[in-house]
């Protein structure tokens, strides 16, 4: 029944996502568990509808960009898991949005929770392998390089990740 609701009224997805975003950091474990079930349902809905025009990735990415700087570990985990799902979906071009998310993802690497930090490292590693996109505007690459430079200058932890991802830097100079 919910799947058919989303098929008919997919434009309600974004407000629904915003409410779900708030539930993931609720203090009550039962609420968080219910929110996790709802989260799986929303992810299934997006992946099943990613090939049609009902899901607007550009609008959805704006929602993620607005929330990527939050400090709450539960919300960070929620956002990284969504980015991972979107990245794994072949009908969704997440790579064209990486420049807009990179700064926030690098900040998530500083999270105190090692599981969230590891999730973000894996996501960034996956994104870095896909970063060469002939359709991507050169200004996106320039923006990503500037973000990397800023983070290298301000944090030691990020330098480790970037040095381990030498693949990333090489791709910027090859393109």
C-alpha cells in the first residue's frame, strides 16, 4: 500500500524524508528502530523508482546538502547510508553531486564514532573510484580540489585518508 502511495504521490517523498531524518536521532530506541524500518522502505521505494521521472535526484541532493553538516552521529549515519544506496543505484548519477557533498563528507570523517567514520571512508573510497566522469564540468573538479586543499591544511586525519586515496589525486590531474 505504501509503495503504491509513493508511485502516485512521489512529490511527498521529500517532506517524508525530512521527518524520517528527525526520527533517526530520537532518544527512544523504539522510535529509532521504527525509523530504521521506515528508512529501509523509503530506500526500497527510491531504488525501485529511480529509472523513472518520479524521483528528482537534484531536489533530493539539496536536502542532503542542507543536512550533511549536522554533528549528530545518528543523522550522519543516516545520511551516509542514503548516499551509499544512491551510489549503488545505476540509474542515479551521484557522481555529478560529489563536489557539493565532499566538504560535509570530509567533516563526517572526524566523527567520534568509528563505525560512522568507517562508513564514510568506504563511501568516499567508492566515490573516488567513480570520479572520472566525462560529463562532469571541469569546475566541479576545481571545486573538489579546493575542498581537499582546505581540509589538508586544517586537519591531519583527512591527510591520511587522502594519501591512502592517491588514486583520487591522480584522477584529478589526468582529467
